[in-house]
């Protein structure tokens, strides 16, 4: 059998290509609007992201034995929402970051006002895309279920609520319960929605959908714990953004709350739990299993 590292590299390249090509097509019509907002949107969407969330959606489709075609627009909508969240996270009023993916952040290039509007546009256009019957070739009930899951993950109960908790908890005394809730919402919610959307598109049964949701929850927590660790130990040149910012802002992180060794143990626990949730799936779930191990060992 092909080694996991080689398999993952080929899989990520193939699925990323599908997503990139589709994103180019979906964003192309906006050339007729304001050239500046198009430039700002295009700049951040095509700044070189790994496309993990859309790929997770497609990997869930693979695992459930579904058809990729109707899932590709859903995957692209997830990436638009994720990109919006990065633009807003980087703003001076939020994390105040100057670089993202090795390039100046949106507000550094286009100014704060246009960066805010670019984020707003991406969030809105994601739902325009999800509602387009000509693009999302799914029955209305399935399409509505996908929209509901993604909207819930992006809103107060998900990313927005997690970001609020993250801001309010700065310089707070160590509290693992609050930290877990921040991670579950800010990062985990959209990852859960990504795999769950793939399950819905594929028509996966209740048990498999629940299993994929458990996978997504544990993977999301693992992803953010790894991010916390890399903010302390990572190489900013490899990561494409500055490190040490969490400590400087007094953020609650797993290394700051539990210590580095315990944070690494927590990371491994959630990776193991994510993989264990896939026991009912066959070899078609290999991408999801290998992605979990990649999260554990990632350097960027």
C-alpha cells in the first residue's frame, strides 16, 4: 500500500485542484462589480491556503461513497466563509496580524474598511452560492440542511461566538472549560460542518453522519491545539504568519493553560478519538484518517 505521506500529498493536491478551479469559476462573474472589492476578495481567497475545510467536505463524501459533483460548490462556500473569518481575525480590532500565508493581510493591502467589506462579501456570497439551484444539484431539503449546518457553524453558536469568547478571555486566569468552548466554536464548528455537509450531500445514514460529526469535533479541537502549539514553537517563515502573538495578547491557549507536554498529549488524544470515530467506515475513509495524523504532525 502507498505510504500515508505519499497518499496524502497526492490526495490533497488532487482535491485542492478541484476546489481551486471551481473557486475561479464561481468568483469570475464578480469582475463586473466594483473592481476594488473584487481585487480584495480575490486577493484573500487565492492567497495560497491549504483548503483543509473544503477538502474535508470532499473527503467525507468519499468516505460515505457519495458523488463529488454536488459537493464541490458546498466545499467552495466553506472556503469563502473560512477566508472571511481570516480577514476579520487579522484586523487591528481583533488579532492585529500583518501577515497571513506569507503575504500582507487584507487590511494592510486594501485598508481596514475594504477588508471588512471583503469579509462581509465573502460570507454573503457563500450563501448565494449555496442557494443557487443551478450550482447545488441537490433536492431542496438536502440543500436546506446543508445551508442550516453551515450557517449555524458560522454564527453565534459557532465561529462568531467563539471569536467573542476568545476576545473576552484575553488576560483571564487559566480556565480549561472556557478554552475548550472557544476552540469548539471558533475552529471546531466549521470543521464539523464541513464533514457533516459532506455526509448530507452523500445521503449518509444517521449513524455514519453522527460518526463523521464526532470525527469533525475531535479534528477541530486537534487542529486548534496544534495551532496553539505552533504559535509557541513554530517557524514564522514556514507558517507565513508571526508566532508568539498568543502570549503577547494574553490569550487562553492549551500550552498556557496546561503546559506544553499536556497540550501535546491533549492533541494526540483528540487525533486518536477522531480516527476511532471512523471504525464503521471502510478504506474509502482513508483520507480522513490520514488527514487526522497530518494535523497532529503539521508544521504550518
